């Protein structure tokens, strides 16, 4: 009797304890947790390690003094018969590491052992049309859900404990060339994401859905003339019909938002970049072609565009302006300012006033820009007209040499901003291309380029270059050159470190102030993912995906010999300091 009573009391105590701890685990990350992600060192809840995507960690247990002692804690394979590029950034929460993999897969691994908890494989239809490999860049976590986009243009919310589908929404028509590879972001209970398919004459858009139900809340097309929506009702057209497009070209105008966006809680603005106008052949579409190759600031509550800044008006080189716009604060000419920066595919690093889009400066961050000679005071490029690919007549037009190549001075791979050094760390590439225009007509689901190209190296010793940019002066403070093109994201920490991967298979660590290489580890395949860091059981960890692929091996042209011996893979690598 007494024993039984004790057992009952113990049971009641256990139940009380469970009741006290269970709600946090069951409820999971909240809006407030996501907004606080940059400061919370015990987790990585957002793509970019904070809504501003600065990819800066205040952790400093691993530093310039001891990074040489960084060793693997474990590695976990994504398996599968097919590998291809692993461009994901891990999410870390409550003892689990979530990573997306090639072919629209999502994995949950135990953060202490690497043991797989569950795996979700999207069943992709035949006929998907990703332009640039079967990659995925990451997931978003919220409450009981982990959410990611798939190559057939769906958005899928899974139970983060079990991997079971909670909702699955078609967001666009893959048969018209739409796909999705970017990590969604979550702001105030809405999951917000872009679309891919700029090479197929799609129309770019940013959309917001209720994170609990997956139902559409608002939609904002990026091309002038298209109608936006809010709660099922029209919410005004984007721009002004035919103001910067002639005839019906706006109906297939491109402007894909394929890299997703960032969010600044201070200004309550989303920042989404937009891709190339379609087709690539600029002679077929006179005008600035708004809002392609631009950064858009969007109200997260309504989807209304608050300001825009076009980095390549009338783009003729596929200089997608999709690159991430990272909010930061700095004092310029003695005045403290709320700024944002973007290292554009066109080879220029832009600094804007993030409250209103006002142009502050554009600084070249690559060896060569043939298409323009800087920017004027209003932020318009000084075009070099002779270097625009010529208009085709019946056949191909005049070929020109253009630099950067269409793969860009910087492509998708995210840069990082250190709050300690005040520098941006840009994973860039120095390369050019021969490019010419050809006649083209739009056909649903077919490539809509009207151009041909061959990528070429422009330097003897490197293509890739990790560059430290001072946003206040536009000066490159240091650079690290890499033989193969850099294609992975960057992480910086209060330990005065910068981490990035190389196609040759290394995760490397550099001194954030000097660029001195301090550590490297060979992961067995090319590193084109984005590293993260967090604190667990009193130790600092670093994780990155390994797995060579992405656009470079598909479109490499004459630069392909710099990476011809790199093997494919698909693994999560996790590191900590040796004891
Ligand atoms: Ca965090
Ligand atoms: Ca493009």
C-alpha cells in the first residue's frame, strides 16, 4: 500500500515535470525566437542565422587561437543513388540538425551523434525543369513544423519530430518552368518565399502563406503590370503597365525571386532580389524592364512594394539581381545610418539606405566589369554600349566578351557580415564569357534565352576569391584566391574567424581581420553549402554540408578543367575542438 502510494506520488511528480517541460518542446520556435536567432547561440533557427541573414555568431570559444584544433565530431551521409549539389544550410534546434538535400529531400539527424531520426523524400514528377542542378538551400522551422520548397514548386510542411506531412501546397506550375530551391523565411506567422524559372519566361513573385494552414495570404508579382493579391482580393498591380516594357512582353518577363529574401524587424521590411528579365536577348525588350534585376522592399503584412532599386536596368547578360540584401548599421560621413548591402551578380557591391532604397554607393568587388564603368550619383550604371551583345538579325548577333560571366561576380552563395570587424565577406568569382544573341520566341515550358555563351577564365591562378569588403570605403581589405570557382556560403564569428568551403573539398577557416588561412579539413567532396555554428552541452560546434554540384559543373565551359577531378558526395559534417 505504502509502496504503491509512493509510486503514485512519483508518477504524479513525473507527470508534473512532463507538463512543465513538454509545452516548450511541443510548441517549438516562436516568431520571437526567430527574430532573436542571431543572438541565441544554442540554436540555428533561420536561413542566414538571423532574419537579417548576417551569418555572424557571437560565439568565440573557437577562435583564431585554437581553430587549428578543430576536428570532426561526426559525419552523416544523405545516401541515395544520386548525389549532385548539396547547397543547404543546416537548422539546429532541440538536439536535432535538419538539412535539406539534393532531389528535394529533408533529413533530421541527432545533433549529438549524427544518427538519422527521419528522412522525407518528395516524390518528384518527371519533367521538372530546374535550370541549375537539383539543389535545395535550406528549411524554415516554426512551432511543430519544418518547412521547405521542392523542385516541382511545392511548399511542404512536415512535423519536425516525425517527418510526417502536415500540409503540402502547389505554389506554381512546374510544367511552365517553375521550380523552387530557396529556403523560405517566416515572419509574423507567415511563411514567405520566392520562385525560380527565369530561364523559362515565368513571372517572378513573392508569396506569403499562413504557416499553420499553408493557405495563401498575399502574392506580389515582380513584373510591372501583374496584379497582386491580399486575402483573396486584388491588391493593386505591380508598377505601372507598360511603363518599362513594350507590348505584351511583361506577360513572360522573368524576374524570378529564386534566392528568397531577408527581413529587417527594425524597418519591418522584407528584402527580395529579382532575377533576369526574359528573354536574355535585351534587344527584344527595350526599356528598363522593371522590376527585374532589382532589390524590392516589401511590406510583410500586405505584400505591397515600398521601394525598389534596380542594379542592372535592361539587363542583357543574365545578371540576376537576386543576391541577398543584408541589413547593417554604420556611420557614413559622420552620420549613423540604417543600411543594407548586396554583392550583385553584375560585379558591384551596393550599399543602400534600407529605409527608403536611396543609393549610397556601388563598389567593384571583382577583377573586371566590362559591361559598365561604375555608377553615377543616382545609382545608374555607366554602360559601355559597345560591350552589350549585339542584336541578332536572321541568325546570331555579334558576340562580345563580357565579364563577369552570367554565373556572376557572386552567385547564390551567401556572404557574411561581421559586427566585430565591420566587414562583409564575399564569396566571389573572376570569370568572363563570350556571349551572343539569337532570335527566340516564347513557348511554354521551353528555355527562353535567345542567347548563347561560353564561360572563360580571366586569371592564371584562380577563379574563386573570398574578399573582405569594407562597406564604408568600398575597399577590399583582403582576399583569398581559390583555383576552382567558389560556390559555398560564408560564416563569420566573434572568434575573429571566417569559414567557407571550396569545391576542392575543404572547409576552411580564415582570420577575419587579415585573411590568413588558419585551418582546413577535407570533407571528401566539394563544399557548396553554407556553414553554421552553435553551442551545445557547453561546447561550440560548426557544421557544413559537403557534396559537389550546383550550376558550375553544368555550365562551366572552359573553366571546367579547374574542377574536373572533383567527386560527388552528400554528407553533413560536424566539428568541434579536440579535447
Ligand atoms: Ca540562434
Ligand atoms: Ca537567370
